[in-house]
């Protein structure tokens, strides 16, 4: 069987020069890989960065968290209206709050408002510098871990609406690292009254890691 | 040499029961890996999500982009002051602008202001819905690609200061995916004049992918 197959192969395949050429081709490719490996070791940070580059396959659209199924909700606090609306809309079982020294009083009000609805507050962290994304990232990361001890990942969410942009981005990064979806509450703004117009609010999905 | 080494090994190592135990240990571990592989195939989305979970190793702190070395700068447009200040501060060679229908006029003013400084505008994209992170993500991604054709990745940056939060987050995600650092301009806000107080602005690093 194999003998038949071999006898049908062309004669030049058995010449030594052919095998020598194939061998040298292998040597060349091997050397190229070796060079690439050396470059890779020398520039390993760039290689790592390329492999690890962040991906956001699910951006925008309708909120992927089922509103009737958000158990643990983390909120960035700056105003009172949006968190109140969100608690009524999502009715979570527990919340965690990140605020600044200026919004501490509002965070307390939200916790009281939640408690009256039967929502447990599992913690609040004060971020001193609202311009430092690292501070907000650390605070949100810590509180997400606390929520994840009580609820599965699929039933948690981070609302990035409040706070200054660096706080929101820090919170977003912590949510992505923990594999928790992030939300944003969009509402038409009443320029005259300087507050969101009631009835226009909706939840926007920012990114869902799963 | 090898014979000497072997003769120094203890006698119990050659008993059949020892090798049988080692073999069975291997069988158990192999079965566990097999089970893990089957679970991994069944829950492959979760396994993929875990492997792909985004990481942000460099958040916050002083802007890592050397201000004297930013060649390509992408800006989200909403006000005029911050982009003007940033152009003076970083003096890029080229800019790209993302704006909304409302801020189109301001984007034109920024392009004119840049042109007077000798800064080329390589494109502007209008995002119709400032609440849609996906739209901003697509616009920023397209413009980053255009900047990367002219300048190396290390000399590009995305300023997320302007626009609404979903726009900034979309821009941030596009920057992370392209491996380009993202910035934020922080300034003390003058509540009375309703504009940033001059002289207090500084560039905050949000995240550097490299």
C-alpha cells in the first residue's frame, strides 16, 4: 500500500539536493523565528501591550442588565435626582456609593432614601480628588468586590453617571476589570431649571464585559 | 556516570507499586484536566470573557505623553477654551475633531485657530447622538487610524475632556483599542462666569496602554 504510493512519487523528490534545499529553508525560517524571539524579549513590554490590548466588543445600545434583575448597584454620587430615579427604576437589593467631600451629604440622603425602600447600603467611599481616576478606580474596585461577595457578577452593575469625568472613567475601568457591566443615565437637561427633565431619563449601556 | 547516579538512588524507587501510584496520580490529574476542558467548552463564553477581561495597568498620574512630543491629537469638542489651551500647551502637528451638531461651529473655530498656528486638521466627524458611546467609539477609532498613518503610536493622544460622558467613554474605549494614551484637561471651574478659571488647567493622564 505505502510501497505503491511511494513508487508513484516523482523521482526528483529523492535527490539529495532537494532535501538539502528543504533543510536550508528550515534553517532560514528557524533563524527568523529566533530573531523575532530576541526582538520580542528586548521589546517585551510592547509585545505584552499588543497581546493585552483592551477590547470592548459590546458598546452602547439598550442596557444589557435586565432592570428587574440588578441586585447590586454601585453609584457615583453628585446629584440626588438621577440616583433616586435609578433606585426606583432598577430596584436593587443593595447599593454602594462613591462620593467626594462635596457630595457626602447627598450620598447620605441617597442611603437614607434607599433604606426607606428596603435597599441595603453595603458601603460608601469618599474620593478626595475628583480629578484623579486612580482614586475612583481603587474605591469602585473595592466596593465592587464587596457587592460580588453577595451577588453573582451578572446581577451587578456600575452607574457612571455622577462625578467628574476622571471619576467616571476610573469607575468604568474598575467595572471592566471586574467583569461588571457599566451604565449611564441619559436625560434631557432643563437649562432653565438646571436639572434633568423628569420623564426623559433612560439607561444607556456603556459596555458589557460578558 | 549515569550508572553511578542510578546506584545512589534509594531502592524503593524501583518498586512496581511506586510506579503504579505515580501512574494513577497521572490518570487522576489527566481526568481533572479533561473535565475542566469539557466545562470550558460548555461555558466557553465565560472562559473567553475571563481571558479577555480588560486591564488598565497605568491609570492616572502625570500625563505620560511628553507634551513636547505629541504630534497627533484627537479632541472631543464642546467648548472652545480647553481645546485652545491644549493646542498651545501640546503644540501638536495635526489634530482631528469629533463634535456634535451643536458644537460643529466650535469645531470649525478650533480648526481655524489651529491652522493659524500651523496645525493641520486631518478630519472631523459629527456624532449625531451624544448619548451613544458606540457612535463616538466608531468616529474616534476612524480618526485615530488616520492619525496613525502619519505619526507613530507614541506620538498620538486622545483628549476626552469635551462632549458628554458617553462620548468621552466611547473615545476612551477607541483609544485603548488602538493602544493610544488618553488625556483629560482638569481646571478649576469658575461658577460665576461659568467657564474654567485661566491658569489652573493641567493635563491628567487617564490611561496609557504602553
